[in-house]
C-alpha cells in the first residue's frame, strides 16, 4: 500500500481518513498540533500518541520534507531561500523584514510558470508542475522552525501562478488559517495573480477574508499583452469587470500591482489611462520599483518618475502606494536565484 503524506490533508480530511481506518478522529487534531505547532517531523517523537497508533502512522503515512539548497541575505535584511524538493526540482521563498518588525514570507506555488511575463524570471524556463499542498506548507514550516514563530504575513507571490494551482493553494490556505495548525489570520494571507478570470470567480465564492492582489502592469490591452501574454487569453477589460464583481460580492478591497519599467509603462499618459480604467470601486494601487535580473535589457524607472506617476494618480483620488523592491543585491525577485543556480 502506498503511503500518504500527512501534510496533504486538511484537518477534516485527516479525521475522516483515521475514522475510516478504525482510529479515533481526535488523533488528527493531536497530530496537527505536533506537525504544525511544534514542528515535529518524526512520528516517534510525538510522545503523547500511543505506540500502536504511531506504528499505524509509520505503516500508512509519512511527512514530506524540503532541503535548503542555498541561503543568501541582502544588505537590507531580506533573506532568500532556495529549496530542493524530493524530486530534485527547486523553488524559492523570500523573507522580508519591515521597519515595524513585521515579517512577511513570500512563497512559491509551482515549479516554473506557464505565463512567461516579460519582466519575471519564473517562467523563463517554462512550467514543470504544481506544488503539492505539503510542498507549499513546508516552506512556511521551514521558516517557522528558524524564527521559532510564524511569519506575520504569507504572500503567494513567489515562483508560479497561485490560481493556476487553485485546489492545492486553497487547501494550503485552509491549513495555514486553521487554529489547530498555523493559526495565521486570513487577512494576513495574500494571493497574487496575473489575472486567471475563472479562478477569481471561484475564489469569491469562498467567503474568505484573504487578500487578493492582481498584477496589471499596463492600462491597455496591447501593452499588457506585450508584458503579460496571459492578457491574450484574459483581456484587461474583462479582468477589471471580474475584479469589480469580486469587490461587490466579497466586500473586500483588491490591490492592483503595477511594476514600473523605464520607457515601457511609466509615462504619465499611462497614469491617466490607469486612473480611468480602474476608477469607481474599492481598490488600491501598489506601484513597484522594478528589480531587473542580471543581464536583463529592461531597466528600473527613476524614483523621481515613480513619484510623479504616483502624484498623477493621487491627484485623481486613486489610493496609491510605492513599494520599493527589496533584496536587489541577492536576486530576490521571483525566480532570479533559481535562474542563477540553474545556469
């Protein structure tokens, strides 16, 4: 019989699994505490579980692990982790420390990415596979063991498109949010998407407080398709209408991400078009300074132009913040460290 990975089960699924095997349902809660609260990876070390039950676990289940392949730390404090999965594939996580003491972990959801955005390294070598629930959670567990506490915020903004791995990402979020596991508040978890319209529609039915961040990066179809080929399948204006509907049905604010790239999407004319495109519902804009990969022909917009772009939006009553990219000296943007490793 093939063993099953404990970390691929939600609490309710594990209770049912145990009950169907003749075991007590409450053992699932005990096991969750050991794995996610105490970070114990060996069934034999779960000392309040009966010996017979531990033997049952050994026979039927296992706990998947990831290995640290490389660790780098930026002069600004940002930390990047390159992890090796059991099949030899590699993924990344980034740890960002705010001035207010908040710690955010940016985690991966896939090995590679299908969507090959011009400015992103994640899709340059194509898509390999979705991450399993356990592989998503192991990124957070690794950091929890290091910090001896949970990171304050989790952002699905690493390698991959989270909503393209919808089922596994949603199940991972259930476990991250569970009081019996990580107990990370839903509002502390953000899903970032390039705009997978069917998945956004599906997500709004979950009735969650999870944050949604949508990558725009252009206010018109032709430019957005150049930067983000996914726009050919899910055009900009269809995406905006779905976002309006999402806000209306969930009563949650959406964040629109806009990376400013010198000479491509940073003119003040585009600021005017952006304001016109997204006006009229509950949202905010996050302007992001571009973090170019080594050898990239794309360049970051000057900070003075970024400020002018923001001022143009603010003058039109568009709530806008500037997010300065962190970890530029350690290739901290999505997929960059992996790309360097694979060269």
